[in-house]
C-alpha cells in the first residue's frame, strides 16, 4: 500500500515549504503531520483518522474538503 498525494496539497506545500503554514483544521493538520512523519510506512485511512481523533468516514470527508483531494490507498 502507498498513500497518494497530488494536486492542490502538493502545490500548497511546495509553495509554502511546510504544511504548518497552510490554513486547515487542526485535526487535519495533525493527520498531515502524521502522514509526513510516517510516509515510508504502510498507511491506512483508519490510522490517519485515529491520529486525527476522528472517525474514518468523517476524516475522509474533512480531508477531501480541506485538502481538495481524496485520501486514497493504492
């Protein structure tokens, strides 16, 4: 499994140099930091949602709204 990040989020991070400068909800920011620190490890929607303190369904919806892309595992 690998996590797919593309589109707006990558462009925003590239432009700002860090995800901490992006204006997003604290729970989603926490999940993005989790993803950034564990990107070489297997990652699931459930583990990212758990780290954010949200249910998997709610996290997935919030992630898509805040970041502009879906959280996908391939």
